[in-house]
C-alpha cells in the first residue's frame, strides 16, 4: 500500500510516481450494515469494474438503511445508556480494521469520513439526535484515535460529512479535526465532504495547509443539475489551488429530491463529464441508491420521503452507471487528460451544458445532446476521436474548420458524446 500525493501543479493526484484518477464508490454504511461475506462479494465486483477508492463513514451513518444484524456502537455505553465518547468501543473498531484489511488487499484506497455533521454541534445534522453530538473537548482524542489506528491503511481522511459551516462552532470542530489528522497522520491526504451545492468554505479552512484537496457535492435535486459544472468552476477559480473532486454527483436510482422520477445512468454520466471538464479533474465519486445505505429489501429506510425507497444493495451494485464511471476513468487515463483546463469561453453554442476543456496539445468536448458544436478555434490541426457514451462506440466526427472557428457536425447517435482532439505533431 502507498498513499496518494498531490501533483506539482496541484490539480490531480499521483501514486507511485504515476498519475492517479480518484474513482470512488459511495459505501457510507458499510461498517455497520455489511456482513463480511457481503463485503467480499461487493469488493470483488467493484474491483472487476476498475474502482480504486471507497468512501465510507467511520461512524454509523444517520440515514443508513436498517441493518439485519447488530454491530454495536462505536463508543462504550455509559450506565445511562448513552455513548461515552471518551471510550472507543474496541469491538466496533476491530471490525472496521478487518473490513479495511480486506479492501486494501483487493487494491482499494479507503476514503474515511471522520465526523459526519450529525456528530458536530452547531450543524443542521446536530438536531437529528442531540445525544450523538461529540463534545468539542473530546474531538481531538477521538480524531487522534481514528488517525493512529487507521493510518496503516493509507486512507484519505474526509474530515466532514454533509456540512455547510452554518456556525463558528461547527467550523471550530472541523479546524480541530483537520489539524489533528494532519498532525497524527501527515502522510494521508485530507479533504471535506460538503452539503449539496456548497462552494464557499471558511477562509481559515480553505487556506489551511491541513486541507489537501477540495471535494464538493452536486447532489440529488433535479432542478439543481447545473451544479456539476457551476460548483466545479467556482472551486477551480479559488485563490488557493488544490485538486478538485465531485464527491457526490446524483446517485443512480435515487429520486429527484422528493419527486417520483429517479436519476438514471445518463444523468450520472452527464454529471461526471460536466464535472471533469469544468475543473474537477482529479477524479469523481459514483453512488447508487441501495449500496451507499447498504439496503436490504424489506428493511426500513428513514430517508424515503426525499430519495425514495432504495433498491436492494445487490441490485444497485449492478446498475449500469457504475460502468460509465469506470469508463470515464479509463478514457482519462488512456488519453492522459490530466492537464486539461476549463475552456468554455471558446464555445459558441448558447448553452453551458456542453463543456469544453483544453491544454496546449489536447481538447475535450462533452455534449449531452446531438447538435452541431461550434468552437471559436481552428480545429483542423487536430486528430479527432469521438465516443458515443451510451454504447461506447467510437467514430470519426465530421469537422468543418476555418481560420477563426470550427463546427463539429451533428452525428448519427441520439446520445451524449465525448470528442477528443490531439494536435498532430
């Protein structure tokens, strides 16, 4: 096992001196809901697909599905039945270690959430169950315990979960968490998981050397599906440059935020490519509605009014969008797109849905629909390949080029397409 590092250009990751595309799956509830046999099955399938990272909540996820067995709580219980946050439960964390050992043996890098917002005072999540709020004076000891015990697995540590920094109290929790993680496990990269659509973080955290990369969430509300590129661009333009990852695009199979319709593979694919070509090129996270909460058919799920009833985890595991996410990683690595920079200023179409990114040698264009794509650039000096992303067919696009602008002509597919051009030598 080896840790990932930030590139010299501070916009993607390196591992073993090679470029590393962060492709994570969302399994927030694995430690509390998955049996060891189920965990083995899950890991084998995702490894076969090409995923390399697993985003997991160290503590119980507040909106997980009801498990069909009892794991226990992460802290010992006091005589009054409440958790004693000064006393980690050895049995719980031994189970966490065993699950991480298996995952790492199969080649996965853990990305571990240390303090989801429901454990933090002064957050919207603290209202869910006030008895689960960890007192600030005990946070450093808890984070130290997690960092020292789990650092051997070379994880990324995600300091927060679903937070929006609505109070100075919450900010103090996360500043302490980040600083403690960096002090106790300096070799491990750190980030923060934010509320859907959030792009502003407190300046003291943004400027902190304890925060290694940005992670944002474009979320699960249908009306907000401009967020993959809008928020990516905002992070890309920040004064303090760090790698950017969309850590929670819409989950495949989840409802449209209190609506009956559900997000499908096309929705997921669109968010992935719009994020990657808008500055969030260090990687992306996939999620399926049933795997993240580790749902089993017939068990209770308290979040159904927003997201709808989840699919059984084995059904959700095999959703087609996971293959699209893995294919995005394959394309990025095969064509070495890590040096691309957002370039929608050269797009002449009057829509932000088409995304353009370019470097001195390459250009990539994602169009979620079939139309003539007009670019303020002479594209005749490029060798072009196009990929119809639904069935993954490749074809040669027709291009009309002049000195000042070019048109990539409408193709024959009723699907989204990625165009990749590389300058002829």
